């Protein structure tokens, strides 16, 4: 099994994404190919989960589009991801926050984690 992990590590590009976890609000900018054209598109939402490890690691983002919830799963090593930007750090107690799917309005809010800076 170590041989497989070694080969995967050689083939994967090492990208330095910011650290993020469930409850954080992210903007993922990714490339879309339409015919012979390429364009960038952003997807902003809350991280529901992060799963897997190594080459198969993925994260799920949920956003509200109108009154409809839209979820998208991104592989962390996707070559089409251009940029990942953390907007807010969420204070949640679980690694997978699927309970957010059933909530609407104010009940769907996540507290922001406080960061204290020494001034």
C-alpha cells in the first residue's frame, strides 16, 4: 500500500491552499471549459464537510441560490481550481454539519470564530 501512496505523491502537484474546515465560508474560483474557450467562475458558500486524504480528499460546499440550496463537491487536488479564499471562520462543534440542510433563515446562521489580535 505504501507504493500506491508514493506514486500518488509524485504525480500530485503540491498546492498550498489555506487551511479550512467545516463551518468556514469560502470562495472557490475554478476554470470552466466551454468548447475551445475557458473562463473563471466562483462558488461561494459554507463548508459542510471535508473527507478523504491524499489524492482522494474532497470538500463539500453549500450555498443558497434564491430559495434553493446548491451543494458542490470539489476534489482538493483538482487542476481546475484556481484559487481558494477563506472569507469567515465558523465556530461549529462538528466535522460534518449536514444539519444545516434542514435549517432556513436565521436558524441557518453560523457563529463566526473570534480571533484576538494583540495590538
